[in-house]
């Protein structure tokens, strides 16, 4: 009998934050929200020594956007990336930090 794996609603979120480069991109957007792809690539290279191509960073941003962690806004020729930490609430709700200790 084949084994089936249930994909929960958070699978895209866990995939998105499971990669170190994507977590670094989120860190940079927390530090300075509303950056263009060019700005993000520059900050990753200068601050973190990440020499990823623009295409690779663009693909990382697409994964983050699919998970709801990044939203984009177009203004003229520019596309600005904004962080949205709202989806991370599902992790805290799933595994609460402040919970009662079990009775011994």
C-alpha cells in the first residue's frame, strides 16, 4: 500500500524559511523594507558575501512571495519588495511559546 503524505497549509512557509539565503533576504527586508532586486542583491553581496545571480535572488523572492512572506509593489519601472511577517503567526499558533508546563 503506498504511503501518502498530507501537505499542510504551512508547507510553503516551511519551504521558504528552510533556506539560509531566503532567511538572509528576510533579514535584509526587516532591516530596510521596500527594496528593489538590485538593492537586495547589493546588500547580500556587500554585507553577507553572497554572490548569487540576480536570477537566483529573484527565484528566492518568488518562493518567499508564494509563501506570503514578501509582497511586491510596482512603481514605474521599479518593483519594490516588502516583508510580511503575518504568515509566521501560524508557527507560533501551532507550537506556542508561552504554554503551561505539564504537571509532574
